[in-house]
C-alpha cells in the first residue's frame, strides 16, 4: 500500500520589513529604497501541530542592536515591525499561542530569520549542522559582518536543537537537479529540508505540499525576489561580502530556474519577495476559511 504524504496548511506571514535600495539585491534594480518583507511560514501539520519556518523580526532585534558595533546593523538596514505584524499577533489571529509552536525550522542564522526564537518557549529547533557550526568562536564583530546576532538565540538553544541532516536522507530525483538530496524532517515525507548553498554556511530550504496539493519550495535567501531567479539577476557586488560563497550562490540561483522550468506548478517562495507573498494570498485565505 502506498503511504499518503500529509499535506500542510500554510500561512505565509510578513513579520516586519526592512528598507534598502533595490539595486543592492537585484543587479540593475531601482536606486530608490524598496521594502523587503521578512517571512515566517506557519506550517500546520495534521498530526504534529504548529511549526514555523523562520520567525521574521521581533523586538529582540532592537535590544540586540542597541550597542556598537551591532547598532550599525540597525542603521544600515532600518527595520519596521508594526504591532499587527508581530508573530504573536498573527499567530493569535489564527488561534495559536506562542507556546503552541512545537518546532522552528531555521533556514539560516541571519537576524531577520531568527529574531523571534526567544518568544517560543516550547519549540524545538532544526537547522543544518554546518550552519550551527559557524557559531563556534564567533566574535561580536565577526557575527555582525555575517548578519548574525548570537544574542537573539535563547540561552538553552543548544539543548533544544536538532540537526536536520541527522534525519533520513532521500534522493530528490532528476526533476530537482542540481539539488540532489533532502532530509525527511518528520519521517513522513511532509517536510523535506533541501540544502541551498551560497548565502550562508548551510542554508536550509523546505519542500512541501500545501492543502491544495501545490508544491512549495520555501527558498529563504537563495534569492531575494522571484525576479532574481526568473531573470537570473545576481545581487550587486556590494552584497558579495555578505555571502558565504558567491559562486555557490550563483549556482543555486541557476538551479532554482532549472527546477522551476521542469516543474511549472512549483511555487518558489523567497523570504523577502512581496510579489510572491501576494501571489499566494488567495490560497492562504482559502486555507484559513
């Protein structure tokens, strides 16, 4: 008997935003400042309950950047978080308390993806091993140059952490080349962690099917917009110091286009693309009904 893979109820949440010129993230983009939403994906599994893919921003970001040198982060990337956009408010609107979240799947450790971890007292965390290894010996200045603020991590982070690459490794098949493998995080095929190298030491994408049976690839910062992978437009060279591996980033960007060409039904969801968030809104509304 063929086992049915559980479908996931998906809510894409904008948890704050930052502003900077578009051309930094998209070569040839506008010189005017653009708004970049910070994505958290609420994933409701039919038996496991509420999980999150990243958290977006939180008030902890202001606290972690109150002093120098971390204050430079706040100046270079101005952040706005309206009360109605906080993670707590948006979860409560869906009948979920912060303490109900059982797990956070961390794409990578940049501040706009983990600022809310301290607000989730019962959640366990999943990330790729090499991403966490980058914390070892990291100084405050070293963290700042990599957009990592260790103060955002809970004191018991290590005790609540599971390595995604300890889960069963599965072959993704030729439709997913050059991404050849993933990790079955829950053991039922519903959430597959996919390494998306380049942006950070070990960035983790997430492959799933939503309640409408549409395949989604939550791609974090493998690209900063749908235009980037559609048009194969790299960021400005000014963004290169922020990348762990510029050449791997380029290869991942090309890989996203190749995968999307083979699978036109696939929705690739970058973490900072307002257009993609709007495009998924009708499905989110239906799921919440």
